[in-house]
């Protein structure tokens, strides 16, 4: 099966409005003592639950799932000797009939499975089989003192099938396809290649996705020894959703129906965010902010990172460092900037709140009911972890964060350690063991904060920085990033495929620390001469001669990610910190980023409507080109841009694949090239290889210092070659009025035959028009 490319089906959406109440399953089947429950969440989504205990299959879905969105009305059920069939206009699910009893063979007497056989198949709207489940698993084991099961399901693995998603895994430096790999789907800060984050949503090239409904540590086996499967460490049932679709929008709209819509972030989220580990004082924050304004470099958000407090878990602001946080934030606001402040979930034992939290049972406990203090394997003694699975603990945490920190004028929180860093294996949350709920913390912790923020200020959009996610985390208004990665060329290369599989997992707003977070080595292993002069940046980079080049290449890449945030554990981390040559290049890209905000913000509206990411792998736009299935070194940024970041030191040209089915314009030279081939592209230090698809409309915003200023459209660029529509979207950028339809929408249409650009609804084209190549 081939998916319809994303560019062709923006208007074809699956409804995400939930019916009132909870729908009962379509039916519960008995397969010789194995019970199978089937329910629907609209015409292209079925929820399958299998267990030996009937009560388990009737419990409803787990955390992260919006159970109120169940809707069986599109399906009809028929049963017969060939099994039970569930049919809608979008898909057909067949559950095999019970197996016929027979005398077991000699070998089966010893090795036959104790579970009754359950098999099922899923066909798409065209009648093509896209999924075949041949087996399931419930293997008894004891985990953290609890008698439970390892649970799993196995599916056929056609030779031409490709697999994507499953959250954040940083092992690959180029390949995107998960085929042939075994993914440990669990939150793991210390993963050797960089933090892993489990979002158990797999998308297949066959036009379906599986949402695996189990928050314990899970393995995803992608076409290894002829099978694809999921195995979770703790559970009493198998529970998963199958979503079918003719195109990515239908798949991601289905995911949004199951787990929640992705809100539009505040417009400031799309501008430059300046962070460092750490700004040590109010004076330093204001010095950096003022320098941006003096240099006339656009900036939207200043970030105050950790250790602004007097003690971990004190949830205060040290008056010696920040004597007047309200005044600081007022100054920032007057400059058109906003602020983010880091709020940690840890409480050291000598802090003012530890005894209260301990006595109320609001912290993670060991098997004896004692609060867990730190991580011995990392010599970490920074206290207990708030138990965000406990609603009362979430409320307590929010109230202290609001009253002690956010009320001082800070706009948004940064919730660090959300994987969490204090690993819950072997410990206990209020709702059960840390093993059973291994991957749940980032959802409940961030969502608890998000819900309370909206209740506190109902018409100010929530935005939260978070370094981990789970099913449904996209609905919290969080911006996710790839954690504390290294400041190396290798780490930069890993970010490209990492981010593309994370956004393919339904987490559209993902980014990374520009320049890497970890401490900068004082020397370098680079063997090529640096492309940028480091001599006037020695105070920051020491003898790490190629770091200004690395930082600049990383900034170029970050210009074309959902969020652009500078960060890092080094003396300075601002645009001007790495030498005059680096500064000039980054200033140019920062200006470009702001010019692209009308284009990016219009993509954010599409993500809100469909759930589909706008930073996405090539296979989503070009499913008919088999050459793009495993390309993880370049990607689409919205419907127009093909981005191929430079990830090697000293590199000044790159081989770039131009997908078939379109012609392409080199963004820098306007040269037009045919698709379906590799081309060698010049990449001097001031250029990232960047192409625009023929048949694209690109709105260019006027220069502004921040998104606090209303941005006019300076120009509409048209890249001819095909007829194309573009919906230019804008709203106030701050409130939730967009949910009520309060916005400015201009529908632009390019007629390639007549060479004319028009605006629908009688609107005027909002700016001068430039047709590239004419």
C-alpha cells in the first residue's frame, strides 16, 4: 500500500470531537478461555484487548488514552464459522475463530503454550491486509515483589515493510527505519547514545499505526527473525490500538483522537529562546537580554536554569542572586521578551518541605515505605522525587510552584528531570510499582502542571519545557527536547534521525540544545582546519578550535526545527560568544528564522488540526519513492523546505537526495533541479543545504525584534512548477481564542499555467509577490 503524500490531503481529516460518555465494547469474544474485547474510536481505529481474565479486558484503556473518545457507531459486527468480522468504511478487523481441539503431539505435551490461540487481521479501506497478529503472550513472573506477567503480541513482518516512531532513541547517526532493530522503550537518562524516551506509537509504511497501551518497560521488535512484536515487562493483559489511514493526516488525526490534540504554542515558542547552564544572577540575565536588543538580534525568551534556589526542593528564589525577580520580568516584558524558569521535582532531605512531603506520602517510596533519597549509582543525594501519580501531590507541587516562583512574573515553567532522573525501577508510586508504571511520570507530572496553569490563567496559552514524554504528552502544551547531549559532531548527527522518529511518534514539538549541553572539552579531536576563526572566542572554547564551527552548523539546523533554543554548560552560550565570524553567520540565520515565522506558524495550525508533525521524515511526503524509506539525514520542514544539515567538521559540500515526484529549487541559488536523484550541493560555512519544492508558496515576514510585535508580511515568494494552495494563518499568538476560531486566515492559490497568485474569500494578497526564476 502507498500512502497519499501529506501535501495532497490537508483537508481530509478524521474528526477528533468525542461523543459524550464512555462507549461499551463492540463485543467481548471467548476464544477457548482467552477473552478478546473489541471497541472502536471512530471508523479507522480499533482497540484490541486480550486476557485470560475477562475483567481485565473490560477495564478500559490505560493512562494517556482518552477513553471518552470511544465511538463504535461506524462499525458493524458479523460472526460465523470463519471468525468475527468488524467492518467500517475505513477498515476491517477479523478475529480468527476458536481453534479446534485436538490431541497434542509428543513435543506439545511439554512445550505447548498454556494460552489459547488468538489471531487477527486488519485490512484497510481498499481491502488490503496491512496487519496480521499471529500470537500473544502472558508469561508469569514476579517483578518488584508483585506477581504479574510479561505481556506481548507478535505480528507478521513483510519484507517491504518499514517502521518508524516509538519515541526518542539516539542510537542511529543516519538510518531512520527501525526495521531489524530491537528498541528498549523506556525512559533512560543514562542511555549511552543519549536519553531515550518511550512513546509507544509505531507507524508503518503499510498505512497503519499501533498504539501500545502499557506504561511498563517495553521492547519493540521490528522485523527480527520474521516477526514484529511488542513485549512489556508488567501487565495482566495485551492492549493496543490499530489506526489505519490513506495518508499521514488520517493516521495522526487518529492518534490525536486516541491520545489528544496538539495545541498551538504561544507564538514566542517559535522565536529564539536563550538559555545557559546557568545564568547566575538577575544582572547576568538582563545583561544578555540587553545585549540582544543593542545588537538588534531578535529574541523572544530568556531562560533561568537550575540553582537559582537556595536549596534543592526549597522552591524559592535566592534573593542574593535574584533580588527583584518581579522587576526583572517586567523589564523583559517591556523589551518584548518573556521568561522561562526551571522547576525541579526533587526535594533534598534538609529542605523545608521534605518532612511535610515525606509524612504525607507524596514522594517515591521503596518497598519498606521509606522515601527514596537520590541515586547511589551516580553519587546523587539530591533528595526524594515528587510522586506525580498522586493527585494530591500534583496539587501540592503546583501550588508551591505558583506561589513561590511563577507568581514572580515568570511566564512559563521548565519541568526538568521528567523522565524522571530518579529511576523508579524497584520502587513504588502511590498507584503501584515503579516497574508497572515505568514510563508514566512525564505525562502525569507535566499534565498536572499544565491543567493547573490553564485554570490559573484561563486565556494564556500553556507552554512547558519537558525532556521526556509518553502517550498523550503532546496535549499538554509542552516543548520537548533531547536532554543533556554532548557538544560533539557525533551528537549533532544523531539528532536528525532521533528527532524525526520522535515527531513520527506524534510529538510534533521536539528540539535539542543548540551546541550540546554537556561540559565543553578544552581540546578537540578534529583533524581538519576549522571553517571559522576561533581566535577571538578563546575565553569560551579554549583550544576546542572547531567548536565555533560546530555551534554554527548546529544553529543552522536549529533554524529548521520546531523550536530554536541555545543552551549549554559553558562560560557563554549566546550568538556572539563564539567569535565574530560565527556571530555573523548565526545572526543571519536568526533573522531568517523570524522571517519564516508566518510560514512556521501556519504549519502549527495544521498540526493542531491534524496532529501531523511539520518537521517530518521524507517518507510522509513522498511515499511513492522507495529511496526515502531509510533516509534519516534530511527531512521536510513543512510542505516547502527540504533540509539537509551539515554534521561533519570541515564539510563544505554534501550529497543530498531530491525525492521523486517533484522538482526542486536550491534556496540559495534558485537553481531548479529534477527530483528522483542524488546531487552534490555546495555547503560553505554560511549555507545549510536547503531546497524548496517546486509548487510552493512561502510567506516571508517583516523583520521584528520579537513576536510581541505584530509581524507584517514583507513578501510572498512563489516557487513555480505546479498549482498549489497555501493557507496563511495568524492569531493573537497568546490566548486560547484560536480554539474559538478567532484568527486571520488567508487562502492563497498559485495557478502555474497563468502565473498568477490569488487570495480566496476576496482578500488581497498580503504582500508583494516574487515568482522565483521569472
